[in-house]
C-alpha cells in the first residue's frame, strides 16, 4: 500500500511537532555519555574509573575512602548501572567507583 505524498508530508509534520514538544532535558538525559578518559578535563582532573587503581601516594589529594559514590558532585538520585552524572563534567556519567581531584565529600 502506498501513502500519498500529501499524507506523508502531513505525518512528517506531526512527527516534527511531537519532537518539538519534548523538553530538551529529555534528550540530554538520554544522550548522557560516560566521561572519556582521554577527555582533556578528565586528564586535568586525574579522573579514574576505579579509585583502587591508583597507587599509594600517586594522588596527594586522595583521602582514604573517597570515591565518586560519596562525592557531592555525584548525582546519586540519577545513578544507574554504577554510573551517575557528575557536576564537574557537565553531567556526563562517571563511575561510582571513580575519583578525581575535584572530589568534594558529600554532606553526611
Ligand atoms: S567530582 Fe566527584 S563525582 Fe565527579 S569525577 Fe570527581 S570525584 Fe567523581
């Protein structure tokens, strides 16, 4: 069955209108990507996906027990599969087990 061009155009416009009605925030959440370890900010902040991978003394700022999961910039309410958006990386996903030099302890 063939759809006439006028109907196809109408359906296309309906689709575009429906997409325009979806808040941009929905796309941002859907498009959230993990922080790339080669990202310049990740390198500048010394981000690692697993704090246990750091050697003793490798990071002077690293305090025992600190990791993304207990950092104030880790959006724990949006955590999924061990990752959540981080404020230091513009909302990109970081690993709960990770760490970087911007670590700030979450309020108890
Ligand atoms: S700011 Fe906090 S949550 Fe973000 S990468 Fe650094 S330690 Fe992890």
